[in-house]
């Protein structure tokens, strides 16, 4: 048995829950597992419940290449995906691939070079390739303003990150255009295998709308990703809508800092 640092076996917990819900005589197309069910199963197994169970499915579904599905489920044609309020085992249908909900990033998108000289010399060699380092570099170079075509300094940081659950907001920014106030909620992804998903984009925009419901600000979700070639991918989505769990992609652009922070190319 492989246990995490929280002293519980993720795949074992999921295997037990799948076995409880799976009907071999009438296999469902989707089997939903809630966070409460995960907590209950961990306790049932006599294992230690983590401080936060909200990352349980994220860690196993964060990449289209590195996925975690118990053998008992994959053996019946199911794949684990992230879902609102938990996760789901989704069964592949004949001739139809499983929809993992990953945001499509065009491989051939043109890359615009951005002068990184605005990043202080003291800071430049220290900026890491994780989410915090990515957002820091974007702020120093006013990359959100460049993307939106607004005057430098229009987009202002509110807080990074906003520590709320179940959807942590990696970066929250505010700006005003033509007398309309807007909040930009950002899902940031570090360099590596972690991919943007529609579920994450929808979740962070929903959380932003709840936290700031009294402001009447429009909520604009963004996804940013540091690609393996050190290019910054910026995905701009349609404004938050309660009924639209797959918000339309308005723009997807790539930027490259020149010169590139040295820790981004290692």
C-alpha cells in the first residue's frame, strides 16, 4: 500500500468507493464521488483525514499525461476526472474518447516577446517557475495590461493568492474600463505537467462571484500557464456565468520574456 504524507492511501480509498457504487450488470456512464464520501471512506479505513480534502481529486487528475485511476476502475473502462463537489469515474463509450475537460492550447500560436527589463535586477535571477513566480513576473512586466490592450497600471493586484476552499484563487486583480469595474480571477499553472481545466476555471470564477457578490463587479476568469519552453500562455475566458461550466475562450495568446528568468529554463 502506498500512503501519502497525510497517511492515507488515495487509490485505495477510491477503489473502495468505486467497488461500493459500481454495478457490473448495469454499468453507469458516470459514477460521482463527493468530498464527504472521501472523508467517510478514509475514516472507515482507519486512516488519517487530511486538513483539506479539496485537493484530493486535483492531485490525481491535474494532467492529461499523468493520471491516477484505481486499477479496479480502469479495468472496467473508467477514468477519474475532476468534478464540481468532488470527482467522477467516467466510462469511455465506443468510438468516443473520455472528455477530461482540459483547456485546449494551440500549439502553433504566435509568441510575442516582452521586454523583461522592468523586473528588478535583484529579483530577476530569483523568480521561480512556479505559480507565484509566474504571476510575479507578469505583474512586473504589466503583462495583463498588454494582453487586454489597456494603459499600463490599469490592472491592479487585489491579492495573490486568495486562500479559500474548495477553489483557491491563485491571483485576484481589479481594473476599470469605460466606467465598468471588473475582477480578474486567475488560475495559474507552473512549468510542468499540470494542465488547465474548465472545472478549475469555472470553480475559481464561481468562488470570486460569491466572495464579492455585493460589489457588482463583473468576474472575468483567466488561465495562465508557464509552458515547458518557458513561454507564458494566457487564456482569457468569457465573463462568469452560473450556467456556463465550459466558458468560451475569447483569446489565447503566448508571450516570452526576453531575457528569460534563468530559473525558467532549467
